[in-house]
C-alpha cells in the first residue's frame, strides 16, 4: 500500500524521520503531552530508540505502534505529523 512505512530514523529525543513506500518522507514529532497510557514508555530515550518498521507500521517493543495512514496524510499535507 502507498502509505506503508519502509524506513524510520530517530532524529531527536521524541522525533523521527519516516519514509513511505511511494517515496514520501517526513518528520514525526511526539509532544510530551501525548506520552500517556501505552505511549508512556516512549519517555525513556533508550526505549524510544528501539523504533523500527514492522509490516509497514512504525513500532516499538510491547506492541506499541502508530497508524501509517494518519501519519501519511499529515505528512503529505504539512511535511510533518505532530502528536500532541
């Protein structure tokens, strides 16, 4: 699918660059206010650094992932997706 993630790279404490199957690339920024519930573990820099791609999704251990379709649409429109 066009919005499948093919590559990710951590670029900051709570940010990363993401590449999609169709070549679109953008930045994802996670604000501290978004890091609650299952995302609370991402506050730990060592855990956040375990970012990876699994089956077209941005994911971390413990089954934490982000929806590629919402990410794709935001990046296509603004070049970045800010989760706050």
